[in-house]
């Protein structure tokens, strides 16, 4: 199981390196350098276009945690207004950064993490509870009997 987690970590780091524009194998392995390049890109984009307020709705708790961590990684401050649901994440960020980096990276990281969590969940349920965790079988509804007078 530890090797599964190591593979997940490596894959997440490769995704980050991809969005940082890493050019060499050495760069792709340096997560700190990748993060710094993305932050630099964000600061350049902010000069070209001012940040605008975005509202993201993320009902999946794992996706929301990932998205919040990703925002904070790039020194962006997520918030929400009083009365907004916990599923709402507000952030001020340039549109170009959202379109070219933040959202595509989030989607890839989220899919990778979701796949990993699904595999672990299936394995644990199969080992501990029951090997068959497939969906329930769909059956026809029973006929309703109505009383007649």
C-alpha cells in the first residue's frame, strides 16, 4: 500500500511539473521549482489582467479540499461570504490563470486523486466487508393492486 501512495505522489508531482512548463527530466522531479514557476506565471498574468472574483461550487468534499490546497499553494486566498454554503469557494484570480493553469491542473489532480481513492476504497471494502460491492440489481416494480367496489 505504501508503494501505491508513493506512485500517487509521484503522479501528482508530474502533473504539477507539466503545468509549470518543466523542460527537463530534472525539472519535472523538482516540485518546489515547479511551484515557483507557476507562482511567477501567476504574477506575470496579474500584471497583464487584473484578478476578478470567481465563484466555484464543489460539492465533493475531497475535490474541495484539493482545490483549496491548490489555491493556497499559489498564494491565492480562498474565501466565502456569510450565508454561502461550505461548497462555495470564492477567489480573486486572473481569468487567464484560471483557464490555462489553475482549472486544468485541478481537473487532472482531482481525477488522479479520485481514481486512487476509488481503488483504495474498492480494495478495502472487498478485503474487509465483502468482495462484491457492485450496484444493486434493477428489478421491475411490483404491480399495485387497487381495491374495487
